[in-house]
C-alpha cells in the first residue's frame, strides 16, 4: 500500500490556540461515541444563545462556536470575523449520533478557521477539554458492538441544515456569507453513517467519513441508523474515509466499504490511533489537517491541496505511519 503524511505546509504555521470554555475534566474522559446507556440517559442542558469559547484554529480566520436561537438543534461554527467572500458549507454528524454539537468542538473550530461555515447536527451542550496526548487504546476496541438505544439525531435533521443555511444567507448577520452551492458532509462513527446516507443527496459536493463504515453485520435496533452495503451505490461525489487502524472498532466496516465502492473516487487514509481519532487534540490533530486539505481541494479547488491526494509520489504518501489507498482517483487535481 502507498504511505502518506500530512503535508508540511499544513503542519507549519502559528502555534496551536486552545479553544476556551470547555468543561473542566472530572476524571477519565468518556468515550464520545458510546451510546446513552453507557454515558447516562441525561443530556447536559442546551447552552443559551451566544458565542461559546474564544476564537481558535490555525487558519486565517480564528473561529468560534455559537448557539443560535434561530438554529434549534444545531451548533454553528464560523470565523469570528467573517471574511468578505462567501464560505462553503460543511455539515457535521457527531460521534454516536449524539445531540451535542460541541462533541468535536476543537476539530470544528479548526475547520471553520480555514474559511468554512460549519453546522453540527446537535444542540450546543458541553465540550470536552483539549488533550495533550491521545489516551491509551484510542477509544472503543474491535469486538461485539452493543447497540441498545435510539439515535439522538437524524439524517433528515442533518440535511435540513442546508435549508437553514440558505435562509441565513438571505437575511441576518450571515447574509451573503454562506455558499450553499458548495457543500460537504462529514461525520464521526455513527455520524459517519449519517454522512454516507446524506452524501446521496444531490446537493452534496463531497464527503469525509471518520472512523466509520456501514455495518458488515446489519442490526435491527429501532431508531438506529439503518444502512446496507447497497447504499454505497448511491454515492455520487468523491469521498474520503479516515480510519484509526485495526484497533478502531469501525475498521472492518470502513475497510469493507472502500473495497466495495467502485463508482466514485475514494481516498482511504488509515492511521493507527484507534476509534476516537484525534478530535480531542489541539485544533483537532491530524484528522483536522487531512479534512481541511480535502475540503480545500474539493470545495475551493486549491491545487496545492489536491496534490496531497493525487500525486503518484505525493507528500501524503511518504509517512510510514499512514496507509493510503486510492480508487477511481484522478492523476492530478
């Protein structure tokens, strides 16, 4: 397999700025993708309208999270000082399909700081602290997956964020600032399944699936995401899968998805950090760097970003930590 590294240009720049405002740690961080029966049935309360935390991110426009009265069930991320140009729209599905749009807050502030308007599929409830290093094991390990509770968010609500963004682009503080002609959908774990389902929508331009894949052994739990491998045929845009190695509980599912996809370009990046990825590291770690580069290529047509994915001897193919597979892929951006 080809090997890869995140391009040096993305690793360079200002020192990481930690987002302000996360909850203080009260013990070992819970698995962000565990079902409610594990984390407890009571959700943290929804935060009141307003900006959440200080601007953060390594991009040109440090970004904030925001709770908005006109965006019930969503958390929005955008540059603290909006640039003059219209920003592509990124939809985000949370790990565990949780109703907490702050579950990947450090990662999403980083994405938004590079000139994207992000809508997370969940109300703003509580964010976790930045970690100095990934925990041992990297989250849930392979084995039997217990699915016992209904999802807290839906694909329909995720896609309805497009309608909200179109209305916000017509009037209000974001008027003329959101480009709903350029839309990506991204998500982690169960949110990655929402991403695969939402990516069939003709309004979607590209998709990134983190630590996820359609179940190789289907489940029949009411209220949970129901996809089968035939749904991969509905994909119509380039798609990237980012998995956390064989210790990632979703590894077998995602790996099988990539083997089956034969109609659209697919980029498969595998780094052995486990199912939790790097979302809780400062500015989202490698998961954010790869995701921003993909968005820059797919939505902004930045050639230098595209070369990280397309070149035969690309910079993304030189780091032995990463394993890369490309299928139906262009030879140049």
